[in-house]
């Protein structure tokens, strides 16, 4: 049975601190508050939260498995690679980490991807509810049909290090169930072969297009010269290198929406930990979101 282990395990024992025997209780404990030094020691002694058991995803269909793994390019290069959910999750993790640098484009693509993924999942949910209602109608009339399941499902152990990985896994599981329902209705004469194939292709096309979108963003934003890009680059007085980063970002992706730039519209999950003051927020609201063109220098002999 093929499995994919995406886990990177980092052990963290949980230790506790105790007051040495005979040590008098600090006066502040009488008020129910631990002294600062005790709180500090307790925080440093408690280990990080970690999973107590592996997270797993079970898939029953080849379509869902291929949607998760993608497809590698062939040796001749004639068949291009198709990214799957696993690559998509890794790209989003990198962009999510980039949001910690106050990069507005990282926030923007995370918002776009989350919105589109939500739309696809809502579409799947509506389709699944309609198929389940059809099975329920048949059951109420005396015909109980079971949903197909694999005799050898694939169990994938997950170890995603960002919330976007788990959102991807949930979408893949929903797609797997959608395929199972459609193939059930096809086998049991509730859908034609062509209608069933189109129902699976429709959702599959949407997911694959979504998986492709952030790859170009990640490749560009993670380039060494673009890594320092932040909201400060857009402010008046920014250095020449900052202006060039802004120019490159705008030419590649367009102007970032103002609400995203100011932080008024934020991704569902972001590592940005900036709380601008009122004065700083005013600067963000007034900053130009496109590169300021430098005055051209006339060529020698050219009239002004």
C-alpha cells in the first residue's frame, strides 16, 4: 500500500518546575498572582504543543490520490509536470512564512487562494448534498444503495507545518468522496458515463488551476533580491533597492489592493505580527502602490 509520510518530528518533552521544599511562599501568592520570576520560569519549562498521534488522511480513489501527488514531467520533457495538493501545500507554507516579513504580496496571494479554495469546496458541497439527497430519495422508496469504497484505500500520514496544508488535505478528502459518489451513481444507473466523467473533470479542473496559481508567486517572491520586500518599501524615502523591488512586484502581479496593504483585509492565517500606530496606518493609506517613475535624463544633445 503506498503511503506518503510528510512528517518532520521534533521532540519536545514537557517539564514542570516545582518549589524547593522549605522555600517560603512568596507574598504575591496570597493575592493569587505568581511573581514575575516564577511565571518566567514556568513559561520556559513548558514544552511546545505537539501532536500526540499522527494525523492521517484516507483516500479511496485514484483521482483523489493523483490530485494529491500530482504528476512528474517525463524524462523527454514532452509531458509537463502537474502540481498536486502536496506541492500546493508546500508552496503555501513558504508564502505563509514570507508573510512574517510584512510582505503585502504574500498576504494577497494567501487571501486569493483561500477565497478560491472556499469557492471550490462550496461547489463540491452543493454537488455532494444533491447526490446524497438522490440516494436518500431512493432509500425512502425501498432501494438502499451503498457508496463505493476502495478495498485497499491509501492512508497518508500528514505532518503539515502550516494551516494551509490541512485545508488542502480537507479539500482532497472532499474531492475523494465526491468521486466516490459520482462513480456510485454511474455504476447504479443514476448517471451516464459521460455525465459522471464531466462531473469529476469539472471539480478536478478547478483544483488543478488553483494549485498552479501560487507557484509563480512563490518562485518570484522567494528570489534573493525580492526576499526583503515589505510594506516599508512603498513608503516615501525608501531606498533605490526598495523602489526596484516594488517595481518588479507590481510588474509581475499588479498593484496590491489597498485594504490588503493596510492590513484591513488579512489572510485567514498569516504570520504578520505588525500593529501599526495611527500615524503609520495613515502612511500606509496614503502610500503609492505603484512604483514612482524616475524623471528621464535627456540624451546628449536632446532638447528639454
